[in-house]
């Protein structure tokens, strides 16, 4: 069961994609159940209601769905929480020791875009980087959780994510800050779909990325230093996680920061994929600096 949001930006409609054994994908509208895939839907048992409605044959077929734009599978989250250096090999290529506690930062929720939307390079950026990541979608409030077991019950599902990062803005130097390097417009593509936590093993998923068709990253979520439930539990000690929020679990080795690959340029095409959670494709373009009259 793959939960999606389809249509033009700002006008997406909720849908579910079912891929049965016959290999023919079928799309069904979720409008009989909800106006959108948001925190209220997730907290109210929405995924179970979708499953029940599918089994009962109560959802209408969504005609022409395959031709529609794919939006983020969750409506604009209240919070997007990033985790840094959560793979030992990526920490090493970044010149850092593996962390002993999660490295946590925040991204503005207005950075979230669809998985195949064009991706803007900042007007003066020279060190724009890709990061394939496993994204956690929160399904129920998580505040001061008492255990990792409690935290696992707060996970609604998982998504593919790309955490575009501007390294010159992010890293130490001329006022470099993680917030600056991680907050740029269009820098958090999510999707194409959300898979419920009970239908996929978030702890053993292959993550890959390509730039202009050339392989860059190839790893597994089994190599995470801090797994998904641990991250939810840890973050809940410092912030209130609400339904619909997203945690980006960190990226594996193979980014441009390593020095092994060039940074992104206009016209480059980035693809990222997490097994079972779908593939993204972004074509980079140079955003124009604002001109005031």
C-alpha cells in the first residue's frame, strides 16, 4: 500500500497506489476518506481506514492518475528534523568521528517539494550537494517518550528523501551554519509515496543515488548508527514531534563533500531511491537573484 498525493502544487489530492501480483498498478482516490494526507489523517487511524476500504472495494479508481504530477506524500509537515552524520562512513568522509549521540538540526517545512519537481540551485551557490535519506513520518505525538519501544509505535511509515545541502553555507568558515546550508528553497524532495511502517522493514532498506546516471551512493539503512525508533525516542526528549512531522535519518557516504565527485551544476540530474519507497528525479536549474524595483 503506497500512499500518495497527486496533482499540481497546492492542489494535490490523496490517493493510494496498489501494485498487485499481476504487475498492473492501480490508483484509487482517498477523497471518500480524507481531504489530504496530513497529521490529522495519520493520527486518526487513516492508514488502517485506507487498508479496510481497499479490502472492502470501497475506493473509486482514480482515472489518469499515472499522468499527474506527484507531490510530497504528506502535506506540509509542522517540522522537518534532520539527523547528521548517522552513517560511520559518511562521518569519515566529512572529516568527523562517528557521533555518540544523534546530531540534530531543523529544516523549514517550506523546503518540502515533490519527488520529481525541478530543483533550484541558489543564485550564488558553488557547493550544492545531494543526500539520499530514509525519511520517518510521525503518526502520533511523541513527547518525552519513556522507551524506544514506545517510539516505534509513533512511526506511521517511511518515505524516500533527498536532503540537498549547500556546503559553503553549512560548514565552518565565513559564518557557515547548518541552518543556512539546509534551509534553501526546494531542498527537501519527499516521496513518491509513503509506505506504512508495518509493511516495510525500515531497518534494512537499500539507499542509492545517481548524478547524470553515474552511481554515487549505495548503502543500507542497516548501517545507520542510530536507527529509526532510537531517533524518534531521542528527539522526543528535546521537542514535541507531532503527526505528519518528518525525520530525515541521515545520508550514507558518496556525496560531493567527500572530494571524490564534483558539486552540482545547472542541468545536472539527480536521482535517489530507497528500496520499496520509490525513486526521485530532480533536474537542477539556477535560481535567479531577486531584483527590487
